[in-house]
């Protein structure tokens, strides 16, 4: 991962036309940028239409692992947005793609602390898995002498956002990581908070990852933002030069840092997490990043 550059003072976007013309691809975060919960953020359709009319490639990257790419495609459709499945990259997909990239043995299994999106992507990639929502109802009865069994064929534990998180899952994942030789600990993301509704922030996937980190004392390999894995994957898939990409997001610690680490331009918007305007430089040679009150406010000034 590339080292993050030093922060620079806030610089409001004065020339949106110049920014748009300077890049070929815009990568958008979803939660807090495109939508909040199930509510579309004002101005998004007009912004996307504008960029497409100028021939820009649009890619949508989300750390939310609860849905697969196919399921996110349906969400975009429900919100009235025309987005191809091939333009969507969720951290659920990133987890499966990472396992493919390292030739994870097909005779090994993946234990999932997470939701359906991870399971669907693992299945599409041809990996065996266990866990997920079905373990949400399982409980441990701590009687004297109780010994919890676990599958010795688990070669990776993938942890993502999980509304069915419980002690059973923590213990099972811990046993696999600590006792199965070479077992990987993979996190879809370490986000502190997320947008489950448009009313408030909710504890994010980082809280689940933190529990397993605490019990195993092992740092996870993160495949979602701000890790460069997804950026490298996208650059290779589409043949994109990262200097020709602008990453649009509402978080400094994931979205902007994701762009920084990948050598992209970044555009910080205040439609989601952040409520104060400031930006970070993405490289030692460029400070062309900005903040604005909304996504539409940033890009529709042309």
C-alpha cells in the first residue's frame, strides 16, 4: 500500500469542468454518496447522466458486504438508476476475488461472519463456505467441561458487516484462525459506522472485525477500501491508468484514502459522513481535490 500524502488545506471545487475533463473514470462510493439507506440522494441522477453524456466511465465501489453485485444491481434499478452489474464492485465481491487471486484451495472452506452478499459471491466463485446468517440463531451453553468443535478444513475466515452477529460466531471464527494452520483472517472493511438508514449512523463492519481481532490478536487482511486491492483489480479489469481516475466519496479514512493509496484524484462530498469541508491531497504533486455540500453541488456547476 502506498504511503498517504500530507494533508492540504480545504479547496472548494471552483472549476468542475476542468476536473471532469482531466479524468476518464469516476469511481463513486455508494452509502452516503449515491444513497442513504434506501433513499436516493438529491441530484445523483442528474450528475450521473451528465458524466455519462461526457463519455466518462462510471464505477461504483462500496464497502457494504451485505449484498452481492447482482443484488446491488437490483437496488440501483429500484432507485431508478441504470447501472450495469459489471460497473458495481462491493467488498463481498472483493473477498471472493481476493481468494481467487491467491488460488485459495477449492478443497478448503471459508467461514463467514457476515451476510448473504458474501455467501453469494463465494458461491459464484466456486468456494465452499459455512456460517453466515444461519449461525445467527446458534448459542453456546457454557456448561462445565464444554468443548466447542470447529471444522478443521476452514482455511479462511471472512468477516463483514453482520446484523446477526453473536458470540457463537466470534468463538467459531477465533478457533479457526487460532487452531487451523495457515487460516486467513480477511475483513471486507473496517468501517466504524455505516448508513443503514437516512436517520442516523450505525455501527459498521469494523465493530465485527474488531471483536475477532481482539480474540485472535491477529490483524486482518482488508480487501475493501482503503486497501488498494479493489483499485488494482479495477485498473487491471478496465485498463485504467489510476491518474485518470477521480474517486468520489464522503469519508476521509476510506474513500479519500482509497484514492490516495491508488494514486487517483479525489473528490470529497459532504452528503454522507463528513459535516465539515476539508480535503486531502492524493499525491505529492497535486492538490486538486475539493469538498462541497452535495454531490450534485460539486459536479453540476458546469
